[in-house]
């Protein structure tokens, strides 16, 4: 494992742990309290920021492989994730967290599409599709977890 991959893994593990901590804190809060609203807003804001960061990864892959057919589609999909990340910061928490869960799920599908050859597989490292999809689905679930208690 290279230093870059190890750093990537450690950073995203730390961010994922933060999402879990925020999600569980929001879930534990009394659904009728203002504290719950604040906790959900914090989770939505952090998950949106993380989604923007996660969407930047495939853009980096596309720029590194700009001559590969399909690179533009990868950038367009990532731009959609950026748009969702920006928009949800203005929404009420339940709507934002539901949209973020869906967006993280869509990001997982896009990652798997590289592995299935629907998006250019040569653009990403072999480990990326499965690792990205697993991470994305976990974050999606953590985004939606507090919504289930409403």
C-alpha cells in the first residue's frame, strides 16, 4: 500500500467516524427538542461537505485520464454530487438528510459502475469501486439513521 493510499484511507476513516458520531448523537437526542434539530443540522452540513470531497476524487481521476472516453460523464456525475451538497445546506434537516442518503447511494452506484465497465474502469485503481461503494453506503445509512427515529 502506498503512502497516498494509506493517507486516503486514514482520512476517510476519520471522516466516516465523525459522521457516525454525529449521526448517533442526533439519533439519541429527543425528537421534540431543539438539540435534535441542531444535531441533525450539524450532521447534514458535515455529510454535505464530505460528499463534495468524495465527489472531487473521481474528478481527480478524470483529470488524470482526460483522454479516456467517458471522463466527461464522470465529471458530470461528480458535479451532480456537488450540486446536491450545496443545495442541502439550505434545507430543513430531515429533507437534507434524506437527500444526502440518496446522493451517497448514487455515488456508490457510480463507483460500482467503474467496476462493471459502465464507466471507464481504467480511470480508477482496482480497489476503488468496492471501497468507494462500501463507504458510500455506510455514510448513506448514517445520514438516514436519525430520520428513522422521527
